[in-house]
C-alpha cells in the first residue's frame, strides 16, 4: 500500500453541488504523482462513485506517470448503470 503515490496539489471546491462537467474542471491539475508507479498494477480505492471525475482524474494521472494498469474499487455508487443490478 502506498498512500503517498498521489498528492493533492491544490484545494478544490466541494464536489457535491457541482455538475458533472464542473467536477472535471474543478479537479483539473489538483493532483500530482509523488511515488514511483512505473509499470506497477494499481488498485485505486474510492469511497463513493458519483460521476467518476475523481477516479478518472487520478487514474489518468497514474497512467501518464507510467503505471502499467489502474483498477478501481468503490464502496458505493449512485451511478444509473448500476441501478437495478443490485436488488434491495
């Protein structure tokens, strides 16, 4: 586990009230890769997946920094594609 492979470079607005497009803009250049990820397979953990802006931004950064593979595990979602798949 390397909890320091990605570092926040700047403070951003709280995402909850932003639109999907605003979330991506809000996160632009907000993170930097600080660890050596060259060729590594990475599992990215996200507590809540809404639009995917945070996960996408960090995964893209890791790939651009040389990561071999980036996989996402999330604990909760409101994604409409998942709705109905998990019955209540």
